[in-house]
């Protein structure tokens, strides 16, 4: 049920609590005098020489074994104790890893002391302060070289088209199609993204795999910009910060620049229109003690109601109170099945009021919705729900 965000692979290692503790090194508190220190403040020391000769590039995927500790010797993550090495694109992890693993060759084991500003940077829920990692580089999977940074990456040129929202774009090569996607359609694209100082932060080109996603489930600049395109077209987008990640933690900051090639459009069902009472529950809505408001749109044919842990199948559409749709099983043409104790509290409570065949509108206060969860819709949420089956 949680809304998806494009480029959801954030620049963090997976924080998976390991079952077996790996003893911290004796120099975990601070780098020793013989450690190498780079301009960024990253310190490292070779623990075991490697057998390879090639260093990975920032856009390559690598396979490693690693263990991480805080400087008091507390282990917080280890692929070694899980018995399973980790594989990831080197430009999709914390900056200290991106920089540090590029110093290594296959077979090498190296210890890193990573300052907080190139580790998790104070991210809530992540280890704080300087972190220490022992890393063994097992394999390098070389990826295609990334596209070169555009000469006009710093700002849109004079011949760029600018929309009322502030989105600027320029056609790099015309397409062969004639139809433009709608905001609810699914599209397949190749893309590369840079910050305005020319640093690439993401590219489907280097992964060798185009991306497919619903156009209404990405940053607003993408939703608007790709609708300007036809299949086969390549376009450069300059997306202002308010249409990009708008200060979201662990996302690229400021204006972003993307080169996008529209590979395919897959037409989807047009989503339901926002209800006229989306801004707040009407006077005839029923409100429970928790603050959940609801109104029956169509009575059901069943007599049984689900319990708090029942598994149900539903069709639904969700809006924020300004009428923006953020999710819909209707547009996907596929109902959703889930256990009622595994969704937001407003759903757990609300669907228990329903019988099979019933359609009901819910106004779910934030305290029963996503409660400020990062990447999820905020504030009161409105859902139209049809209960199809109780399992």
C-alpha cells in the first residue's frame, strides 16, 4: 500500500543486523598513524594484499564481504556473519564506500575509517559518527562507461522550453512515435541523472537495463516532463528542486538534470477522478473514536465482516486532501490482497466495517495513516475501497 518513489535505491548500504558478532579490530576507535588519508578525510589501511590489478570505477558493480563497527567496537552489520557476500553498484552506496572501494583490487582486504559526513550523515536510524569497515573485494563486474556530463548541466540554455512549473527541457533527438503518455501510464525509459555540478548520481545506461515505472509514481518533474515526449525521443530535463526531491534526506539535492530516452509507453486505465469531498469528510460521514471517518458509497451483498487479521482482496484508490491521486489498484487493473494487520491502522480498522461487495470512502487522519514516514503521502488520506473477498 505504501507509495513508491522512483530512484528508491538510496545511497546507503543495507543495514541488516547480523546473527553472529565479528570481533572489532584493536584500532577501531581511530585510524592508526600508518593509515592512508584522502582529501575527503577517508582513512584506510590494507589488511591483506590483493591478487588483481584492476580497480573498480564508481559506476561498476562489486561483490564484497564486509563487517562494520562503530568506534566503540559495536558491530552493526556483517555479510561475513550472514555467510553471504553483498553485490551492489558502487555509486549507490554511502560516499565513503564509493570512494574507498575504488582504491582496492580483487582479493584485497582493507580497513576503512569513514567520517560521518561521508557515511550516513546523521540519517535517523543509521549508525552515527565515524564508522569502521573491514572490506574484502571479491569481484568487479565492469559496467559500460557512463554518458559524458552535458556541457549545459549547470543551467538550461536559452533555447530550452520552460513550462509554467519551471521545468526546462530540450529535445536532443526527435522520436518516431506520435502519442504522448498520460500521467497514469507506465513507461520504459533509459536515463542518466546529474547534479548541476556535473556529478552523475544514477544511470540506467551503466546498468544496461532500462527502467519501467508508472509515470505518476515518480518525482513531479519526471511526471510532467516525460508526458512531453513520444517514443524514440531523447530529451534533456532541468528539474528545479521543488519538482525533484525537494530536500528529501538521502536524495540528490538542488536542481537535477536528466537525459531521458522514451523507449515504450504502456497505456493504463484512466484513474478515478478525485471525489468532490476529498478535502474533508462530509456531515453525513460516520466517525469512529479513533478519528476515522467513512461513508458507504454502495452497499454490499455479503453479511460477514473481516477480522483484524483477516486476509482480504480489495480494489482501491487513494488521494491526498488536495485531490492528488497517489495509488490505485484500479489503474493497474489488478486488485490487492493482503492481511489486515499488515497495512496502515486506518485500513485495519476501516475494512473491518465492510462486507463483501461494499464500496466505502475513508478519510484517514495522519495518525492512522503513514505518520510522517519518509516517501509516503502525508497528512489525512482519502481512499475509495471496494471489498471483493474475505479469505
